[in-house]
C-alpha cells in the first residue's frame, strides 16, 4: 500500500483512516498507530476502535467484536485494497437509512424541511481522497474529482499570485448530527438550531464535493471574504475548474450568502 495516494475509507458507522494522518490519544494508542497501516475510527464520537497491523487487527476498545458496523468496515477495508491494486477509482455513495432514523429521533421533519428549503439529502461517498491540509493543519478530505480540481485551482490561483486556503471540506452526517444533538441537549429547539445550522444530512459538505475557501489573514467563513482578491479571483476563474458558488445572495434555498462556499460540479473539458 505504500506510495499510493491516501484515502479515507467510509462506511455507515466506521471510518478507516491512514494511520499516518492520525494523532495518538495515549501511549498505548501511539505504539499501535506507529505500526499500523489503517486505524478504524467510530464516526459518532471519533473513538479509535482498532489498529490494522501487519500481523492482524489490534483492538483499541473492549469488546471490539460487538462494535456496530465492524464487519462492514473490515469488508470495505479489504475491498479497498483490491480495488486499488486493480486501479479502480470509482466512488459510490453510502445508504441513507441510518440518517433517516436519527433525524426522526431528533424530531426533524425531513420532508417538510426539504420542501421548505428545496434542499435534498446528500449521501456520503464510500471513500474520500486526501487533498492536503486545511488552514488548521487538519487533513482535508474531498471527493476524488473535487480533490483533483481543487489542486489544479489552487495552483492556477498561485500562478496569479493568489493564495487559496481550504477551511473545511468533507463533513460526515455524524459530525453535523453531533452539533445538532449537543444544541438540543442544551435546550435549543429544532427551529432555533435550523436558523443557524443546515439540517444534518442536507449539507453539500457531506458529498465531499463542497469546500469552504479562505485566504491568509481573513477570518474563516465571514461575508467580508467577498472583498478579498481571492474572492475576485474565484469569481473570475473557479468555473474553469468546475467550482461554483452554491449560496450566492438571495439564493432560492433561504441560506445566508456564503461567498466562501464552493462546490465542484464539473463540466468535463477544463480539468485535465
Ligand atoms: Zn461550506
């Protein structure tokens, strides 16, 4: 596996990380992770579940065998190895059942929300490409097509003397559900939260095709980004790389103006 581009293998309950991109949480984890190829990580809380070592799987939690979704994760890890040896790059999406269940539990009426906003549920891809690091030195994960286009676009901007920085790329359903669940636990109503946060499952970031972009010296995700040279450059050139601004002023979804949020929709031709 050495030398191949790094991937995040995604399953409904568990993510499989390249071990080299993870920080250890303790001495025991550190020794295991240093020798591991992959680390299995619970999506719901980020807990490290097991290290994939050359000699086999090392549990990092008690009762690993009872972990929901473990078999699916092990199968995905094995088939990823086979696919990559065969040079397959196809991206599939994961099923939405679990998301429906959790939105029900939260009391979020997804059909009503979809009708009101014109947004639809966004499935997660079954793997994501490593697209470098974001502003905060966290690994940036994107859909393979978006990762390539982002690299080209960043280079193109650089040639024009413009520095584009990734603020945030792929985000899982679990991540967005976690924000929602914590706010519910603090006593906020569903409607109060929806005024500020997109409903879990409806964010373009779940697809790995969307990216929040910044430039050094500017605060992240602020409307003031529209006054930067980086934004002017994006307005002029992002389309050439297949990126589009999803939420311009007065967009039909009722989402606030987000000059920093761009999604890759492709259109063939320009991304070589
Ligand atoms: Zn965004």
